[in-house]
C-alpha cells in the first residue's frame, strides 16, 4: 500500500466516523466543542491501526489504544474512563467487547477490521450500539467525503494508558505538539530515509512504537507488520528484510543467548573461528576503524541473515540493555546499535545515543526537545555531587512533557519500578497481598528493569515455621537452617502464589523466588521508617538483602529456558 493509498483510506475512515455521527472537534472558534470524541483501537499491529490513528489526527478525534494483556477489566475501565464512543476491533476482540457491552454505555459504534457484515451480530436497537465492518465504513466515508478538521498543537492526540500500579491504568494525556516535538528532537541524532524499511511488532498501545510510527510517516519509511506471533518474528524478518529494527532488551538478550549457545555447541574449529572473528572485529570498532570484511564473509553474514541481512540500525529502549549485549550486537550484525531512555509521560524519548557513538553502558544525551536535570534525593544517598558520576532524580521539562493524567491530577509515581519487559510494579500493592502469608511476619518485594520477574524476602514467624516443620517431619539444627531448606522456601512460595491468585494479581506481579530470614525488619536494623506506619525503607532494604537478591536472580536464570526459544 502506498502512502497515497493509505492517505485515501485515512480520509475515508475519518469521513465515515463523521457520517456515523461520532462528534469531531469544532473547526469554528465560536462553537464550544474543542476536542473530538475518543476512539478506541482494540487489536494488535496491522496497517488499519495506523490508518485509523491518522484518521483521528486529521479529524481531531482522540485515539485511545486498548490492550487486553491486563485482561478485559482493564479494557472496560479504559473505555469508561476515556468515554470512548467508537471502537475499532477484530473478530477475536469483538466477542470480548460484546460480553460486557452493557457496562460500557458511552460506546455507540463498533467497527470490525477483517469482519464480514453478513457474519456480524445485529444488536437490538435498545443497546444504542451499531456494529459494522471496516470495509463498510470505508465505503460510507467514500460516498460522503468530509473536509479535514486539523488539530492545533495543544489539542489532545491520544490518551495513552500505562499499566496500573495501584489497580487501575493511568491515562497519559499527550498532545499533537508533544508527539511532534519528541520525534522532531530525537530524529536529529539519527537519520531516516524513504528507502528504509521498518518492521512493526512492538505493541502500538505503548508509546515506544507510537513514536516509531510518527517517525516513519514523517520520513516516508516503508512499514511492514508482523503476522501477530512473536515466535514467528524471525520468519517475518526474513521475509521483510527491514533496514531498521527497534526492540527491547528482553529480545536482544534472547538473540544473544541463542547465538552464544549455538557457538558453544558447535565446538572445535567453529567456536575458535567465531571467537577470533569476534575479538578482532570488536577491537576495530572500539578503535573507530573499519573491521576487515573477511570476518563478515567467514562468520557474521550468516548471523546477519537471521534478521533479513539488511539491518543498518538497531535501537533499544523500555529497559536497560547490557553493555556486553550491545557490543555483541554491533559486532555480529555490523550496524549502528543505539539505546534510548524515555517514558510515556514524555511522549517517548528523553535521551538517546547518536549514530557513530561506539561507547556502551549509557543512554546518550538529552533529546533537543527537552531539558534534563538531576535533583538530589538525600534519603537514597543520591546527590549531584556524587563521584565519579553525579546522581539524582531525573527531572525533565519541555514541549515533550505531557499535561497530566486523564481525570487524575493527584496521581504520583512513588515507589514504583519497571521490569525488563516494560511493566510497572507498585511493590507496596504486592506486599500488602503477601502480608497475609501464614508463614511470614513481614515481606519485602524487589524487582528492577534488568530482570523480568519479582523476588521476595520474607521475615518468618518462628513459631509458625517450627510448627509446620514438626508437622512435615523436617529435621533441622537451627532456625537459619530451616529457613534455607528448599522444602521450606517452596512451601512459603506456594502460599504466596495462592494469596496472589486470590487477590487476582497479574502474572508479572507474582514473586518467582523467595528468601526466608528469621530476623524481623525493624528500625534498629535500619529497614523500617520511624513513622507510625513503619514503612520499609526500600533503598536500605535493597542494600541489606543485596546478596539474597543476587542469589535469587542467579537461581532463576539457570532454571529459565526461555533464552533458547527465539533462535
């Protein structure tokens, strides 16, 4: 599909929404309606997603991505919270919508992408909801063409919901000016061309891929969409042969593990040849020289072929990429590998590396469309005077920063962190669930953006634990030995899992490993605040239990076979 054809479809979808009575923003200053209705997008990446999003921009509707990785309740919440009036879905997600249709009263129109009108349900007129196919809406828009109603920079482009850390998702309100500023700034460091080919598979419901699509549209980049199955991504790459590949550390780590495992199992001459080629090429890159093309012919061209053989630029975001993995990608794929740092609330990129920067272990310089500063955090011992590197809370201002959370002016981001796959965690929420553990007196939940799962440290109730051990016939010399016994840890983890299921925690909110300690968390050992609530001092607890945390993640890494799945 050419950009011209996509533009025509964009106009027809927008006109179709107007024809169907979905209110767009007023294009006349004396009328009250300044913002168009909210339009939901409830399906995975495909051309229609982008076309509908551009239709919303052209006719001043607010696009609201919906994603069901958090379950139907989250979709229901977002539709009601954003007062969505029209939803674009696919047949698979249509059935979910119809199951709670009476609970989303703002919805007036459901458009089914890939649906056939004769096979779509006819809803009673009392519901006030019409269901029709995407192709029918295209035809209606073609027959009743409407002029664009272009937005102003401060108009809302999208309400982008992030995974809720306190039970419900938060809607980041992003304007057209926010998105354009972010892309205009971040694309100064990296050049894109109309000859480039981009593969779209990261969720369009998240800001990372949304920003990628804005960039692609501006530069006329060709976009190919994956077939919807992450396990077949390598097949899609081989077919499309993209020149730009944006991903997250979790996938890059799998690529790294897959290749290294293949090298080790090849053994003998092949392993020695790979190591010699790798070391020689890495040294040349670090010294700013052009590596010998011989190494690519002998070793790396076959590896490059895994991603189609034409990738010139790899980008990583959402969580930190290990410097070792970054160097590995540069050597094996012979392309620019860049890392960035950002968040939904800043329309994506806060900092990013520039082409030609061969250092690893950093996320580049500030996006020219914002200013960044560090603010001291005394309770974490972070100060701008720290050496060798200043530290502090990262504060951002500029045209990329959102206006706030939709209908939630007081929402803060205290004590939350992001896991490696990009999901936000509110540890206090999980700890409150685990507080009911029959074995434990106190619980500390930990996670970070280098790991994909949570771990927990539980301070046990000695009497309960001893009674359990007696009932199980477990012999031990002292309480410390009992706490370390794998059977004890398994029993406590099973109880935590049961509590998590009862409280309907999401999959990524479950602790996957536990360490048991018989020492209570107290003010005396610096683990609790001296307030009435006696909250856990999280930075101090992290340092106090550093070895236990490291041991748990090491144990999980040896038991997780997932790195071998990709290649």
